[in-house]
C-alpha cells in the first residue's frame, strides 16, 4: 500500500514537500466540551484571563513575523461563553457577543498590523460565522476526527463533547463547501476507532471534496496520551498503524489531495520517524512554528526548519514554505478567497503559489 500511495503522491506533487511557517495563537483555552484526550482545555481558574488580549495577539504575531512566519494560527476551545460566565463577562465587557465575533476582530487586527495570514480553528460554525470568518482568513480548519458515532457513546472519548458529534462536524464542513472556503480537516488516529471507521471517515471527506472541491488538506494526526486526562493510560497507535492509515488516506483521497502528518508528533527523543511517512504518500508537514510551542501537544517540540530542510534534501525532496492556503486555491478565480486577501497573497507568492523566498 505504501508503494502505491507514494507513487500516487509523486505523480501529482513531484518531490515537493511543503510546510507552513506559523505562529500559534491560543486565543482561548476555555472550552464548552470535554474530550477524553484533551490537555489543551483549561478551566477559568487555571488561566490568567479567559482570552488573549489584542495586545498579546499582536505581540505574539509580531514575534512570528520577525522570524519569517506567514501563518497566524488561531486556536480556540469550542464556544466557552456557553459554559463559563467568566468568558461571557470578558467578552461583553469589551462589546462582543461571542468568541467568534472576537476572533473575527483579532484576525482583522493581524491582517491590518502585520504581514501574516490568519488560519482559524474555532470548532463547529454556523453559515453566518463561516461567512464572517472567510473575509479575514486565508483558510479555516476543523478536524473531522472520525465519523464514528460509537466514539460519542458511553465511555467514548467524545461522550461529553457534543461538538464532536460527526453530523455536526460534517455540517460545518459542508457549509464551508457551499461558501467556497479553502478548508483543512483530518482524522485523529488511536482514540478507539477501528480500521473500518478510519476508512469510512476518509470516504466521507472524499465525498465532500467531490461535491464541493474545498478540502485543501487532510491531516492524519496520531493521538498521544496526556497526563491528567481521562485517556492518560490509553495505548497510542503504533508507527506501523499510523503508516498504514496514511497510505490508506492517500489511496482513498487520491493523487491531488494534500496529506499531512505533523512532524513534531513523531520526533520524540532520537526518533525522527516522520521521515517514514514520506514513503506512505504525505506531501506536507503542516504548520511549524519557530516562535511558539504547540499548545495542543506542548510536550512535542517542532523540529528546526533548517534541519528539516536538510533532511528532506538528503531524502530527495525539496521542503518549501507555503501559505495557510495551498497554491491550488490561490490561483483559482472562482471566489475561494476574499479579494483583498487574494491580492495580497498573490503579491507575496512566487509564480507557483508558494511563499516567495
Ligand atoms: S479537543 Fe477541542 S473541543 Fe475537545 S475539549 Fe479540547 S478544546 Fe474542547
């Protein structure tokens, strides 16, 4: 399967492997939901304030900008204002009705004040919220995780996370398709799913892509057990299982799909096994930050970009920085990006749509 998958990747992507130089902005770590594996989620008592202030957003964005980043990755828990009065009050005191409204303003601030391009992951979204976010984001993201309803059942990892109900997530992905928003999604491997459920999840993503054409990238992310979470003793997927999943993803999703494995999740100790995923058909290493930690997997540092470049070269691949929107969508005329962002991106890109070096 790996041989087939890697041939498929070579046919469409050649020997280019991309990554997005990014800065990570955890706009809020509060969340309405409880996922069994999540260590990103915090309670109001654990945080200094419910949301990053505009000053903090700008300060962090500028650090990234100075280090050559292009993506401002905004990550949020799911609608914390629905659970915590601290979040509600913080927003209302500043004139915002919701986290999404505040997020829109922060994306606009970053666009206005820096050369970065926002990519937001704020959870499930309504049609109107997607419409508003499209104006101030180069692309948006929502992990499908898995289409399995079983995982939302008793003792499943998503039992207490209504936003992880696959129908809700598929609905956000579908609405984003209607609105022509370049979209990143993916699966989480090792949270109790079966191999058949992974296949079904990739098929669901492929069907969306066939209908709307807006899925720019699929992430195959392996679950890692975190201390002090309900799943801290769960057994994570082995490298071989993840390798098989990546190959299956490429075979189901086809030559053209951009498939990513985050390199920091496979770079523990001396092991840099992310390299093996090239053999299973990946063509992207995702967002890598020279400025901030991975707040979702804080124990896993990103490899240095210069080092990755050398490694890829030794394996016969060229590592190229991309924007949070893939080149395919940058040059599409049919309304995938708002005009202002598109013009700015095109001015910033080389003729193939990668970051001009
Ligand atoms: S994974 Fe996302 S939705 Fe689930 S608890 Fe963590 S922040 Fe909330």
